C-alpha cells in the first residue's frame, strides 16, 4: 500500500520540480504593478502567465508544458511598446533586474546572459569601425585591429553558444567583416549586399521572435544610399528594400509574412512615410489577409488611412430645413472644424459653450457639430444654444455611420480641417483647439 500511495506523490513532486520561473526586480518599484508573459510564435503570440509586481518584485511560474522559445514580458500599456523579450530554453530558471532607464540585466540565465553580452559587444565593435571610417582612419593599425576583434568576437560567441537557443540569433547576426582597403562606400554597399547571407528567414526559432522583424525593419529603413535624397526618393529606396525583403521571404509561412509587413507598415505610418505605407498595404498586406485576425488589422489600417493627417475628411451630409448640405460643399473659410458631441455628455456641455464663445473671434473658421444622439429632444435644446455652428443630428449614437466613419471613441472629439477639407489636427478638448488655432 505504501508504494501505491508514494507513487503519485513522487509524480507530483517531479511535476512541480519541472516547472520553471521567471523572477526579478523592477525599478523604480512604484511605477510597476503587473506583468504578463506571452510565448511568441511565427506571426503571433499566446498568453502564458501573469504576475503581480509587489514592491518591485515578481515571480512568474511557467506552466509545465511551456516550450522553449522567446517569451515577451509586457509591463505596461500599450503592450507593443512596453515590453522586453527573454529566451526560455526549458531547462533553467531566469532571474533579472529591469530598470526603466537602463533596460534589462540578467542575473541568472546562461542563455540570456550570452545573448545580451553578444549584442552589446558586437554593437560596440561595429560602432568603432564606423567611427574609424568617419575619421578617415581605414589605413591605420587601429582599424585593422578593430576588424580582427570583430571577426574573433563573432567566432568566439558562436563557439560559446553551441547547443543554446541563443546561437540561432548569434549566427544569424553575423556581421559584414570589411576588407582591409574597403572604402566607406564599398563597405556600405557590401554590408547591404551580404545582409541576408547569414539571416535565415525560414528558421522557425527566428520567426518566433522579434529578432527577424527588427532586422528586417533595420534593412528597409536604414540600408540606403549614402548620397543626399529627396523625401520621395528616400521612400522609393525603402520600397525597393521592401521588395528585396519579400524576395527573401519566399517560402515562409503566410502568417509570418503578414506579421512582418504589418510591422513595416506601422513603422512607415508612424514616420509619415505615406507613399511607403500605402505601398506595403496595397501590395503585400491586403493580398496576405486571409484570416479574421488579419482582416481586423486591414480594417484598422483603412480607418487610419481615412483619418490620417492630409486625408480629405469623409463626407458628412445633413438637412437644414429643406436644404441638403454637405461638408464638401462648404467654402469661404481658411479652417473648418468637426465637433463630435452629445447633448447627454456632461463634459461636452461643459466644454462647448466656452468654445462657442471663444471661436467668435475666428471669422475664418466654420464649425460643423455632429450630435451623436439617441433621440432629438434634448439635442434640440442644447444645439440651439450654439447658434453659430452648423448642426448635424446623428441618431443611433455610437452606432451611427459618422461615429464609425470617424472612429469616435469619446465625446467631445474635434477634427480641424484646412480650406480643402484635409484633416490637419485631431484634438480632445476646447483648450487644445484654441491653442492650435492661436499657433496656426
């Protein structure tokens, strides 16, 4: 009987022992309260565990079946901005210290220690070579020494990381080693030409990480000619780099491709590379969108494009008595402003009267106030107090077509348009509106 009772107890003990943890300290402690871990995969991520951060300390207990790979630790919102990645090899616990100003430092974890020190050391050596190029010291002993150091360091880290997950990334990052007499121009060209030599885009370990997307983004946005270019020429060069990335991704999973191009699109959109972002959206993202999740992203991009600065504001129609009016037909002003509000919104009722009074000095501004309402009873009373505005009744409130067309999430929301009805600002309250008008 003792053996029968002991056996499941022994299994339970082994099971508990097999569970690993990621633990550590966040500082300053008062800035953090929760941590969520995701396991990255090609083109996506899956939830693994979460933990409270108490007095700056946390312990994430990984499930027994947690497979080796890259894990993303999210510590604030938005989660695609406030995170860092760790390597989990399935064999070791991980202890770390995260500092808001210094980043992450691994206290326990051979995988993560060698990964971090490798990239730190290689970056420093490559930066030194670039410095020597910029100072015209390519024929110096110092330059030759730096080249030898870069080559030796790469070989050393590849040897030391044998059998580790980290080696996938170390070998894939193998830098271009300049020849002794290679000019700066040739160095830049050869570095670009050899960029994908060691970078295996079909490697599933690399695909299930942020490493490849970072490397690809770096290629698209920085592997550019040395000569001075116009903004349009720069975007065209980035487009060609994007085509090259697509050629190298031939044979990779469709969801991985979509993920990569989505990341490239987000970076282009954030930097106002409109020509490039439209190119990525039309030529790559749209054809690759086959899943519901992909289509959701496509719809988000459509909304972004519809409302981005410089875009013609979507049409709005309303009746003034028997007259049908349109936003596009308004003329004679330098600026136009769309106000999305509601007569049942307390903040709107506190914000709009002061704005209405303050805007009387702006003779070159016309205001169209779109009331998102369930019915017109209170709207008639409140809109009558704003006699200088054009008023649009949008029944259905948040489900109204204009609320959806302009992606309204809160009231009031203000859009400022130029004389051609192009969107030039999106603002949250009357103070921001007055400040914007005063500065422009």
